[in-house]
C-alpha cells in the first residue's frame, strides 16, 4: 500500500476524482488491465482510433509502479549496449534499438500533441562514468551514435561544469532525455483517453480472464467485460493473470526521496532545467530537480534499512555529491518496486491468443512503458505483433534466486565500486 502523504508524486498530483468501479456486464473491443503508464498510453492510442476500450485498474490510476519512480525519461538500455542487444535477440534487436532510442522523443512528442499537464521537460539525460566504467561508457556511446542517435561525449571538466558533480572521468549526454511527473502523466493520459471515448474503472481488480466464444470474459468482483482482445499492462504485478511473465521478473525495491525546495543560490552550480543524471556505479547515484526546485534521488533498498535510515543516507549523499552548503531537509520518502527481468532484456512479450502482456522496465519504465503501450494498442487494432522478443515459457529462469538475493545487493555495491576503481587505477 502506498503512503500517499510521504510520496511526493501523490502529494503534488492533480485532484482527480475517482472513477466508478465496474459493477455491470458489458462488451468492448479491447480490455486493458492496469492503469499505469503502459495501460493509459495504450488506452489513448486505441480510443483515438475509434476503438471501444475499457481500462480496469485495481486501485487508483497510477497506483502501481508508475507513481513511485524518480521521474527520469531515459532513451537507452539500463543493461547492454545496442550491439549486445542485437546479438542476444537476433531479428528483434534492431527494432528494439530503434524503439528504445526513439522512446523519449516519442513520449515528449505525445505530451505536446495531447496537451498533457505533467511537468514534462525535455532537457537531456547525463550518464557519467568513473574510471572503471570509462571504456564501457565510450563504447556504448559510440554504438548509439552509429545507430543514428545523438549522443555527446563530455570530458571530465565539462562533465563537472554541466552536471555540478565532481570526480567523474567523462559522461555522455542524450539530448532527447528529460524529466516528468510520472503520476500526473498517468492521470492526464487517463483523462485524454476518457475524452476520446474510453471507459475507465478504478478499484476494479481483475479476478480472472476466461476464453468465451468470440473472445474473452474479464471478471472483477462486481462486473465483467467481454472483449475480442485483452492487454495485460500490469508489468511486475501480472501475478496469476500471466504466471509465465511473473515468474521471469525480479522485484527490485527502491527508495526515493524528495527534498524541500532548495534555494536558488544554493543550486546555481547544478541543473537549472529538466535535466537528469544517473551514473555508472553499482552504488548508483541519480539526481534531478522538479519544477519547484525539490531535489529528487533514489537508492536501492537493502535488508535492515527502513525509511528513516534510507532518507538519512540519501540526504548525506546529496550534500556530498552536489556540494550543498547544508544537509537538505527530506519531507518525502517513499518506496516502490522496479521490475527487473531475470535475463535483463528490455522487453518480454507474452502472447496467448488474443491476450497480450509485456514487461518493460529494467529501470527505464517511463519512456519504454509508454512506447510499449502504444505498440500493444496498434496490434490490438490489427497491426502485426510488435517486434519484441516473445517469452519462452518453457525456459528455466533464475528469477526466484535473484529475488532472494536482491535485498542484499545494496550492501555490497560500495565494495564492488571500490574494487573496480582500484583495478582500473592499477591497470
């Protein structure tokens, strides 16, 4: 359950009145399960084409992982370079590179086109590297450039000047990246979908999907919808609706925090627009500001760490890394779960007749989930299957083991970074 008073996105969200739960039996062309970024982007796409569509959300719009990230819009893979993804996925690889590379531009373009009020700012994403990660950063940047996407390589001095952070050896800059208020994005997409004719029902958790003549029956506690196609857009919350997908995902819990607004004179050396940064460390450092000047960062959850301890650690790291004159006050601390695929592929598609489900996170959930939602919608209205890797449901997965180890990972990340930096200096 999300504590909405401690989650900055809920505290600053639009005052959206709840939509009624599904309490009747009716029909539709498509049912979308899940009212996060993926589901609402699919709903707008379908409704705009005149397709009858119903969205069923278990809680409020955006109640899942879509209301818990840092709000970074990043047009690149979190794991793997373009050539590595092509080598691993074969015929799907080039399409994945194009989809991910265009994902941020696509999202910001739709925001402008639809007039969505979600604090969207397309001012770029910085990916700085320490000495140990420098060869990988340069190689990956070259591969994205070769694939046709703009990427600027910055030296140590320019990285410090542009990001305000000292100590990095280099960075590459993707101008198409940026930031967004993720919950407002969901709310605005749901509003746009309703205005185009979609029916949206909150507090309507789906209990089952049953094949029936002509399609599927989707049942909630009080109602049901019969439709020709079903899009399961719940990502890591697929559960019993799509067991093969759920079995391949690792729930990676993450703490996020937001400071009180930082006075302008204290942050003149830091980002001034909608830029964002996430570095190459195992002990990942991220930062961005919202439109009110609140400083936002995150950290991996770890066994034995509660919200108060996480907040103290994040505040201390912000002060050190960003050279702030005083420890920032942290009024908002919240946690969320990022769905990491066991094989680290950016997307996995599950196809069961007219039921489609996809995972698309791996720490790139905002831009990629939006793009995947639109691709699923296009298929539901007659386009060929999206050119995504289809999940091999018979393949063994290490997700269960990785899930057990995930909460200990953060305790070892500083040691891993120290060891790799030491090796890099000795080479």
